[in-house]
């Protein structure tokens, strides 16, 4: 395999660096609950083995005059015990360090990763291979004659699929490039707010006055995310989604929106609620890149102005109609070509990196003001036999600037992990009530976030 000494960041990664804050570290966590306690020595051996195959994970992040880039390093990852708050900061601009960490707690293995390195799909590939290697070392008697073969996808893990699919090669002179960059920036700013399809969903006379509701609460004392884990049978939730003729993701999103409305004492009837939904581009544009290769859609639901009669079915159908319009290959390609054109414009490329960061911060600020919640669903994770039998449940969550949930399923269990910058858990309580009222058995667990809870930790 040919190794590059450095690679430029992909299109999605740049905004993570510009938007990163103490409370929103742009770090996400994947966890696996195993059938027995974790052996840290064997986990380290498994990590060493898998790490050699994932060249991307050897990277450290560097800052240039004009852009950020990933540089291959000779650092080695070390397995540690789980002692940090969830999704604690990984990237520090003044340190040379790897952009992921692996740790354990009792019978759970955790992978945390800085989003500028990879997206959920790419990280899941690494995590799956780590779990396979560890379980084969932990239970060698069950794997006699079997080996952990490397995947063909590893041959293309460093590819920038954004540039591969959406970059135009047409050369421009400086004047044309400047004009193109200005047009692209205007369109990028528009994309950070409302898309044309979303705007047309509102009556013409009400477009300007429609406000997007934002949930407000008391921030956690040390900026750690408030994590609430829900476990439930996946078949039961799928049955509810089918009753509404929608997907599991959009059904859960509709429940989330209804829970936000019920948990918000300041909610004004007629307000809009907007959600950010990531889309794995690999399902439309074939790619084995382990780097970021996703887009986001913004879906909006405008509540009933007269009363509180909004129901899950009405919300789910509205979201489904918008989602189907936005995830066509043509719609995604048009949006992404605009973003790539702005990034690769000769005019933009000569602008110093701190100025680009300020522009991206502005785009992110506009985007945040037009969102109520965020969600992400990695879908169903399966492992080959007999590995699958040693894994009980999978979990997934991320740092948060607003209430959001991440979903993942394994076997017959669906886990929905809420993260929020607020100590309140009223949204999660309403979410559970809606599901239990519909006949779903839900198990709940949460981390400590209040000053009283953390008193001993913060001293």
C-alpha cells in the first residue's frame, strides 16, 4: 500500500475545526458491551494489530498558512481505563497527538474519535475490526483455523471522495475565480439556513415571521455532555414506524420533536422545529474511503397554531416528504458541488486559514440558529459468527451544542443515546413516555452532570 506523508482535510472536516468549542468538542464515541469483562492487555494487542492496517489513524492534525492537513506520525495508541468525561476534547492545536483514543470500563470497550478524522461509518469500520481482533484473542478456542482477514476497503481509506465526485476540473482566471467564490459563498450561506424546498413548505405570508424553536436550559458545570442511554427492542419500534409508513430514523425524529414541544414551557404554537439529519453519501456514490463522506439535510416541521394537536403521524409524514426531496443523487450533487467549488476556488485558496475559519464560524452560527435538534442513526451492526455472540449491545453518541440523539442497533436491541449541553432531562422523559405509552419497554441510564453529582470529581 502506498502511504502518503500528508493529506489535505476533506470538505466536511474543515467546519469541525472552525466550529469546535469547549462544550462542543466535535468528538463522538462508539461503545460495545461484551459478554465478559475486558482484558486491557489483550485489547492493547488487538489495537496494535488493527492500527497497522488503518494508515489514516496514524495521522496528527497540523495547521498551515492556508489550510489544515493530516500528517502521518509514528505515535502509537495506548489503551487506557475510562476516566474522562464522555467525548472530552481530543484535538489540541498546540500538541502533536493522535485523533482517537481507545479505553475500557468493566465489560465495555469505547472508541472516541475527533470528527475531522472520520465520520461514523468510517469509524465503525475501525471499531468493528478492533472488536473482532480482541474477541479472537480473548476466546481463541472458538476461532481455531480462522484469521482476521483485512478488508479490500482499506486500500482506499485515504481517498477524498468529496473531491473525487464533486470537484470540477475547469480552470479559471483570477477574476472568474473571485466571482465564482462570491457566488458560492452566497449559496453556502443559504444552504446553512433554509433550502428552497423547505422555504416553499411554508405559506408565503408567514415565511418571514416563522421562528425556529430552540430549547434552552441550564448548562452543565464543566461543559461535559449530559448523556442518557435508552435501550429498547428494535422490532417493536420498527413496527410503530411501519404503522406511520416511514423509516425508523424519521419515526424516532418525530417522537423527538413531539418530546421537545411537550418539554418546552416557552413553546409558542405555530413555531417551527428543525432537525439536522446526516446522510451517508456512500449509499449514493460508491466509496471505501475511511474519511468523512457524508452530507446533512435540514428538515422542518411547523406546529399547529390553534392547539397542541400535533401528533407523531403528521410530523413523520412531513419529514418524510422533505427527506425524499433532498436525498436524491441530483439534489445532493448540486449542493456538494457548490461547497467543493467554494473550497477549491483559486480565490478562496489564497485566503489565509484564520480568515477561512472565521467564515466557517459564521456559516456554522447561521446554521445553529436555524436548528432545534440533531440526530444520527448508524443503523444495524452485525458481526460474523461466532464473534456476534460475544457482543451484547452497541452504543453511539456525540458531543452536543443542542439536544440530539444517536441511534444504533445490534441483534434485537436498539440503543438511543441522547446528548445535551443542559442538565435537564425533560426531553428524554417525554421521549420515554411517548414510547412506553405506545407499548415499548424502555430501559434508561444516565451519567452524572449536576454540580452536586460532580462535587467529588471536580475537587
